[in-house]
C-alpha cells in the first residue's frame, strides 16, 4: 500500500459524494449542506443547485440537463436550463431506503441505487432493488436482491453496467440490452463471501472491501473507494487489486477520474460516514492525485 502525496483541492464540506468531471469542472454533492457543487482545478467552489432532501448521484441527459438524486424523498430531479429543479422520476415504489449513487448512460438512462433499509437508524440490512429511469422519466425495477447497490459505472461500449455492492464484498456486472433491460447478475470482482450476519455491525465485521463510489479507466480497471478501508483500490475484472492508495487517517467514500487529460483522480475524504457526526461538522475534503491511465466510460 502506497501513501502518495495527495493535493488538497478544497475543504470545509460536510460529506462529499458523486464526483463527476464535466465541462471542465468537477461536479459533486455535499450531503448535509444540501448542495450540488462544482470545483475547478484552482479549488474555486460554486453552488449550482440546492436539494433540500439531500443530493447524491449526478448525471446528464443527452441535451445537457443535469439529473440529481434526491435521497430522502427517493426522487430523481432534473435541472432545467433556467436552473430550476423539477421532478424527473419518483423512485419511492422501488427504493427500500434512501436513494444514493447513480450512473447515466449516453442515451440518458439512469440506474439508481438505494440503501434498501434505514442505515443511519440502525435497522437490520436488507437487500435492495436497483432502479432504471428512462429518459422520459418512466421507472423500472432493473435488478433485485443487491447488497446496498452504490457506486456504478458503464463500460465505454455502453454494454456492461458495473455496480458496487457496499455490503456484499463485490462488484456485480450486468449486460445491458438495447432496450435498457439487464441480463443476469454476475461477479465482476468478489473480494470475500457474501456476509451471513443479519445485523449491521455483524455485516460490517464481515466486509473486506465495501465498494462505494467508483470510476473506470481506459485499461478496463475500476478505481473503487473502500468505505471501510481508508483507501482507494484499482481492481481488474476478476478481483485482482493492482494498486492501493491509502487515505488514512481519513476515509474515502467516492472517487472520479477527470482533468483535461483524464488522469487526475479526485477523492472525496472525511473522517467517517456517520450521519450525525458529518452533519454537525465541516471536515470533509476534496483531494487529487495524478495517475497513469485516463478515464473511460460513464460516469
């Protein structure tokens, strides 16, 4: 495990998630200040939207309109050209807990994960259903029985969806059919067996890697933020970890490749993911580090 010289880019946030490089800036959500932000390479921060029910996953429709996951009310919002946010899709019929991360493909189809249970309230973990939202706002159950579907990515050919299962010790892969439906789940990377515990702390103790936010590179590897390991790992299909970057003593909960050449790895770091602690503090930071292989695919 290496400890590179990270560059602090911006600080003073509550809890950052869903970083996306788009139009020459990094876009990301700050959970407990309820803001969608942009940060440029000079560290200048701008608020572009406010989401009262807590923003998370971000993506764009083909016409350039921003989609934002609204976590607590389990909705997907759309930012119109005048900056207003409107309802794009209601996910309450599918999501068993807060909605979280999302990936949007070139056609504007959004795959949205959810907790599946009341994580912050200490409820027993439950399996979750991944939602697909078509560009016209229609909602479908895309895949069932997932262990906290979280950070997701789509391969450059648009044919494979990768979903990190934070409580499943795995990244799952699905073939994407032309109509957007998904084929059977398969392991893309399995780091350990599925946890067998039925309580939150028991499941946490059986995790080896808790895949959170992720980003694909041009060699087909996936950079994964390990939500329990204070590290990002670069993983090949099959589960081989080819590089590890430690963020200790801070945790890292999302990452993205971007910059002008796609070789800057952005990291969303914070002391932990506890809702009460993070909402009461402004200790989250955005870091960057240069890597050798550029970004590929979505987001």
